[in-house]
């Protein structure tokens, strides 16, 4: 059983008891959240329910942590000008555990 859910503008394929990293949310660790933008649902891998644009289902999840992604190095250079800039970026994510698809 799986569902495709729209969370903060990104689509994720989720199953029960799965850990998913989503863009940072302001909720506390341990709080429960629900996502109502279910775009597709499949009780098995042979039959599908596709929403137009979404289904009347919800996905319930628990926030398990706030983490940062690996560092991405941004390096800019212009040749023969002496211009070099090196910057790093770490994106913030929230780790959730999918409890159930209702």
C-alpha cells in the first residue's frame, strides 16, 4: 500500500512506517501532522485510485527530527580578473515517520 502526497510543493511516494525528509516545518519534534493533498492511492501494486485533482484521504505522520543536508559548495570564478568566491549551503529538512494512510 502506498500513496503519492503533495507536501509543501513536492510530491512524495509514501508507505506506512516509512521515514521521509521534507522541507523544514516549524512544528515541534514528536507532534503529529496530517497531509490532505493525496494525489494517488494504491492498496496493492495492481489497482490505483487517481484524484482529480486530489482524493478525500489523509496521511498522518509524526515529526521525528530536524536535520540539515550535506554541504553544497558554490564556487564562482572569473578568469584573469582575480575574482573568486567560495560559499557553502546546507538545506534544512524535517524528518517525519508516516503513521497511517486513511
